[in-house]
């Protein structure tokens, strides 16, 4: 029989438990998760929106929001450049809704996963420029788009990046590296050097929420008005699988409470369509039911469909879109299961399961789910796995 044994650390658990007012068991568990001061324990157990950090602490937050406000005042066309996963779609929703409320001339673009891939596309920049884009506002992408941002600047665009991904770098060897940032007018990413923001692990939607809060305040709208975006940021936080600590825990917990009483017509339709309207929505429902439906559009169709659902104001139309999302997710599940079984058969037939790294090619797999299948293979065989399939571009394979 297996027996759970608490891992030991150097923290004085008895003193920590006494100071925090919790049991020694709770103190020990939280300490092992890096929550090892009385203040951090109290904040972890007693979630409050007041414990969210000031968004002005993010480097370039002031500068970036000023650029957007000036663009609003000058009636310049702003394009929000999002991403096709749940975090990217929700980030786009938050920024688009906030900018609309501020009176901006704003639209959005979410790239096609198969034909354009992740991030900013050079050809799309040219199209957006011809359509009158003066300001490019990214969300959940942009920090690694060095050449693309340079091209946007050459086209005469102002560029504001909001992102949460790691900053790209040049590796000089022996542990030496130099970070490389795009030539944007403002970069809001807590992971960049010299950013004093205390928490570095927000998802893209949470950064969009912070951006919206500052924007509201600067145009004379109560900053607290932006708190309505927390329920959306919570969905993205859970779906993007960031660590549920500190600010992420606050956003997830408060956002789930809001989601259970959502006023969003599209979310209400989706919750009803997937059969959880009579349940208390928890992180499981977001991560394994709601989130996959939002993600499915970006995998098999256009991610704009999920964004259209969030923006929808007509209950009947919302029901139709929600049904489409559910159908797409079911199709994605079927494709994933069939692909997984095919890959496992290849592994068994060719005795790949004994390899240190499993590498399988199957041209029948849809390229958008190759990564999901590789994850399942890794879990089944307990070793690194790479699944390759054909891309629409015949020169490449993806995994």
C-alpha cells in the first residue's frame, strides 16, 4: 500500500503556523509551494481584490496607455492583434470592449492557425496598413516578433505590445545571453528586464485587464469598472495553465465567483449548451469544458467565432454560435482520439515504446492537434514524445 509522506524543508513549521494562525499541516503544505511567510499565507487563504498589484507598476504601462489615448483623441484606427487560443481570444475581447467604451476607432484581428501561424504575420501587416491601421495593439503575443514589429514601424504604425511570454534572447554560450526586444513604442510584459511589477506570471488576459483599468482611469471612467473583466481573465488564467499563486489565484477565485453569475449572453449560452447551467462552475468546468470549446474554434475553424460569441448581444444568435463551438470541440475530441490510437498503433507496431524519445510521423493527423496527441503519448509511455504531421505548407511538418 502507498503511503503519503510529507516532504521536509528547512522552514520552522511550528513557528510559521503559529504566526499565520493555521494548522501545522497547512503551514507545511503551503511552505512547500513557496508560500512561506505569515503574510503570504494569509493572502493565499483570504483572497481579496485589494491584494492585486497596481498596474502602473508595469514598465511602459503609463506610456502604452498614453499612446492609445492619443490615438483615440486623434480618431486613428487601432487594430488589436490577438491570438487564436483561449487566452488570446479573451485578451482580444477585453481590450476591444475596453477601447470601444473609451470611444476608440478600433477593430481586431486574430490570425489563422494553419495559414498564418502564431503571432504577427508580415503579409497581414501590409493588409492592415492598406486598411488604414495607424496603431497596432498586441495581446498575448508580440514580445518575440522582432522583424514583424520592425516592419510595422517601417509602415508608419505606432506599436504597443501587451504580452506575458518570455523575452527572446541571443545565447552567447557559457550561461551568457542578451535579451532582445522588438522596436515597439511601448512594451508591457512583466518578464522584461527592469520591469518592477512584483508578479511575473500573469496570463495575457490578466495583463489586458490591467491595461484596461489604467485606460479607464485616464479617460475619466472609474478604474473599478474594469473589474468586470476579471471573470474573463479567470477563464484565460485557468486555460493557460499558469501557476495559481498570488495574483493568479485572486483572479481565478474571484473570477469563478463572477462567472457563476455571469451577465455575458454568449457565456450564458455556452454554459447552457454544454449542460452545466445548473452546476456551480469550478476550475474543472472552465479547464475541461468551457475552455476547450473556446480553443476548438482556433484549432479547426477561425478563432473569431469564439470572440463573436463573447461579443454577442442576441440570445438566439448566441445559442447558435455556442452550438457551433460545442460541435467543433466534439469534432476535435474525435480527431484527437483517432489520432492518438493511430499513433499508439505505430508505436507498438514498430517497437518505438522502448526509445528514449518517441518520434512518430502520421500524415492523417490534423496539424492543430499534433501537440495534444504528443502530450497524451508522453503520459502513456512516460517519455518525451514528438508527433509530426503534414502542414498545409508542403515544405514543413509540425509537431
